[in-house]
C-alpha cells in the first residue's frame, strides 16, 4: 500500500500501481458513522460490512474491484485503503467499530470524494479505466465538521469536470430510526451537496441492516458491470 494525500491534505492509502493485475477497476468506498449513537447496533453494522465483503468477493467482477473502508465520529479514520478483494481478510472486518463522540458527516463525505478522485487520477494517468461508487452510512446530523455541503457539491463537480473517472456515484444511507427530523435533515443534505441518492432504511434492526448490505452489494456490482459503458449505473431501489 502507498500512503497518499489529497489536494485538500486528507491522508489516504491505495494499492501501488505495479501490484494491480487488471486493466480496469471500480473504486468502492464505504464511509461509516461510528459516533456514540451507533453503539446499540454496532454488531449488526459490523455484520453488514462482512456481508458486503463476502458478496463482493462472489461478484463476477471481483477481480476489478478495489474497496476502501473509513469510519468517522468527531474525526475521520481510514481502516483500510483501496485494496483488491483478495487482500482483504474476513478477520479484518471483525471488532473494528468502536462508537464514541460526535458526527463529522460533512468532513467524512468530502474526504471520501477527494480520495476517490485523486486515486482515480493516479490510475487513469497509467491508462487504467476507472469508475467509482461511494456510500455514506449515518444516523445523525453533522456537529463536528469544518467543511459544508457546498464544499461537497463543489468536490463532486470537480470529479465530473476532470473526467479521471468514467463515472462516480455518491449514495447517502440514513439509519434514521424513523425520526422524521433526521430524515428531513439528511434529505436536505443530499440535495444541498448534490449527492446522487438518499436511502432511508429506518430502524437499525438486523433485518434492515442486512437489507442495507444487500443494497450496497448490488450497487457495487451494478457499478462494476457498467464499467466501460461510458455511463454510471442507474439508482437502485432499496
């Protein structure tokens, strides 16, 4: 893995070019809220991440997927950078979430977009074909960030203008516990930041989180299958 920094000085890591074996890749990023309010469903959320990893490994496009996992509370932390699936072990996703603190939702989203853009440029400059999908999973409103939805909107616009990536899709997933105020807040965030899709899963029950894992897996698969078509995959129903 190579340690890198984005143009906005966010740190991230990615597999070195000479260690990649395919000619095209989908960059999949999962950005997971680990603020204090997540503690009650920590295990179910970890189970969802394991399901996503397992499903991606079974995908027909598995050799063309690079996954990155980050978490955020009052700060943002990378648990692993952009890695081929065969370099990610199931044990890497066990007991990795430690909920505490506040919610830097905007910073986490902004840094994920920047890292995806910059790593995508590194690959594109070496003649790899690349597209991307980013998932932000959260149960609350922002109370810690230094950035804002406008900064995120501008970052997304920069990705589209620079064309390093064939396409990039950003999906916001709300674990809102059917709280209409939180749902409305996240819906407004999606619109203000020009995020592609907002999915409200409702309560943090095992069945809903399992359904979320299936949705993310299908979205990654759809994005990878559209690679080379010149277009992004369409939004999927939850």
